C-alpha cells in the first residue's frame, strides 16, 4: 500500500474510533508508518486530511444505501431497505455512528471544508430517498424524503445512546408507518364518481 493510502486508512480508522479532535497527526503518521513530513507532503493540513477521509468514505457509504434499496422486490421494500439494514450495521463490531454526522458535530465551524463534504453526503442520502419515493409513486416524494432522512439520521444517533437493536427496530417501524401513510391518498380528497 502506498504511503498516502496508509495515511488515509489510519486516519479513517482513528477518526472514526476516537474522534477527529482526539487524534493528532503524529499518531496518524505513526500508525501509517510514515514520517510527519511524508504525511504533510500528501495532506498539507489536518483539515485537508479530514476532508480526504470523508471524501473517501462517501462513495462506499452511498453505494451501500443504493445496494440495500436494490434488494427490495417492490417499490415499498426498496424504500424500506435502508432501514432494514440498520440493525446489522448498528450491532456490528466497532459501530460508532455515521462518520459524516460525527464530523459535523465535532467541527463546529460551519465553514470548515469537511462540513461541506458531510453536507453533500447527507443531501445525497436524502435525494436517494426522494428518488425511491418518486419511483414508488408517492404523491409528495420530497416531503417523505425529508422525513425518512431525519428518521435515518435520528436512528443512527439513538443507536449510540441506547440499545442499538431497539433503535433499529423502532426506526424500521416508524419508516413503515411513514411510507404507508405517504402512499395513501389524503382522506379529505373528494372521491370522483363515475
């Protein structure tokens, strides 16, 4: 593995396990078995390294969500599939939440470049829900996507503070209720005769 890749791998693991602020570049260089000079040759600042780590995690995370959705046989199952994978993820060894949410919480400055990467990732997740809702024929896919995005992120946060299995199952139940309610025509709509 090339030095740059070793630095990214070490930083990604350490940032996720211990937090961005808690891990210094000296530790990352030591774990990657490179000098600090080599680290700084590839990443001129720690902020640049944080951005690179999140950018590297973005595509695989979105691919995981898209793959989960493709496992559904019906449009409803495709919409719920991301929630069906939560229990397995939440109970996996080393689960520490969403790296994009973690970075946003740790990096208080809204102008921090890593916040833009995290925001772009979260918008892409929300947009995936909208595309699935639209394909399912939901009358207001944008509204359902907003709700599912909030529920998805809320479940991730809750899984770190309470029983992860319970958080995943509660999120799935809530997602089912939201999807089913969104798919039904409004009760106050007049029925056409004919």
